């Protein structure tokens, strides 16, 4: 299907091709054939015509503004996610130790507490370490088909029913009859999500697991593994990826929508005579008439004179001596 590629002329302005402006897929034509809609704008009192096959309603300013606000707010929320999250809590006890399995010596507990405290200073997440003898746990729980993860979850809910700020690490010692083997499960409250994203917990888990394997058989294996784990993770930092996405998003939003809004507002402020509008020419090619009030020329079918705003002519009166007068029988 052919489409206008735009053009210009001696009147000083150029007109757009169908690909410009509002992004609508409307096609404009430079010539009239019956059935096409007639669009007129007046420049220096002279009518300029464009033709379309279908009706086209101009997108309203409100539409653009709502569209813009939705996109802009989305951009802002992505941007805010780029900044480091606030500490989850302040002034809590960094480490709560429930060493029921008696895994840690006093000395080890102090070292562990130091590592957790320094993690707490950065994150504000209070840590609870609970140790369980595997054999006893198996007798009490595992034999009934409860997984370690479910047990850890139930323990969290039991200890902190209304607290979503904590990170509970349950450690089993002596798994599968091996008194030197340890396993662990972590459960964290929902409010730690931003500070303790999955990347961080999976890093922590793999470091601790690696250390437990490396130090297998040594007396301080468990405390050293967790100390290394806590020392390796910090607070969530500035997220450059989210920042980049937000910057791109906001630039695109402003770059695409602000010009459209400006254009729509400008168009709205133009006097009717200059604004492009559709004229009902009763299925005829546009023909000019002369306003009996101001003498200005306009297209027959205008509801009001674009120059003086007087009511438009309802009966076609060809201007004397113009080519249009030969067409008068058509009306
Ligand atoms: Zn007039």
C-alpha cells in the first residue's frame, strides 16, 4: 500500500509523512479520491489538505500524560532498587546461639560471634545458630518423614513467630553416623530479602560447604567454615545493573513521551484555524467558499469560519470567477 513520504513547498512549512509524529499507523495522502476523509489546516489563510482512508482521532494530552506517569514511576521504582537497602534492624543482639549439640567450644563461639557481629553491622540481620544432634533429631523428627528444611522452617516459626528480620541457621552434627560430618539449613525472614538476596545465600552456602569438606575431620571445622562464610558476605551494595536498566528506561520514557506531550499540548493551544482538523465535505473534493463576514476563504463544510468564527456556510456558494464555480452543480 502506498504511503506518503512527506513533502514541503513554498509556503514555508513541510508536511509529515505517515511515519512521523504520533506513532499511529494512519496513512495520509496528498490527493483526493472519493471516500477519503479531508483534513485541513490553514497557513497564512491558505488551506492545506491531507487525506486519509480512515477516521483518525488525535491522541489526547491526558492519554500521553497518564502513559508517561505510569512509565516514569516504573522507572523510578527500578532506580530505587539500585540503591543499597536499609539495614534490616539496629540494636539487636547479632548472634543468638543455641548450641544444643555442643559443637562449639567457648573460644569458637567467641570467634563466630565476632564474625557474625561484623556481618550484623553491615546488614542489620540478627543471626541465630541452632545446633542439633542428628541421631536425636532423626529419632524425634526425621523418622516421621520430616525433611531438614521443614524442620528448620518450623524452628524459625516456633522461635520467632512474628519476626521476619532474622536468619536462622540450623546445624546438624553427626549425620549418617559420621560424627565428623555436619549439615546445615538456613531460613530467613521476608524482610531480609533485599539485604540477603539469593546470590548472597547461595554464595554463603557454597563457601560453608566447601570449607566443611576442606576441614573435614578437624576439631574446629564447623566454626571455621561458618566464620569464613560470614566474612565472605557483606551488605547488599549498589546495583549497577538495575541502575543501568533504570537510566535507560527513564531516558527512553522521557525521550519518547515528552516530545509527544509537548506536540499534543502545542497542537491543542493552536487556534482552530491552524490546527489540522477533519472537514465533512459531503463526499466531495474540498471546495472553497468566501466568508460573508470577514471575507476569508475556507473549505466548504467547516462548521465555523476558521478566521472569524462565524457560522460556516450551509449552502455552497462558489466564489465568483474561480475554478470552483464550475463544480457548483455537484452540490
Ligand atoms: Zn469569517
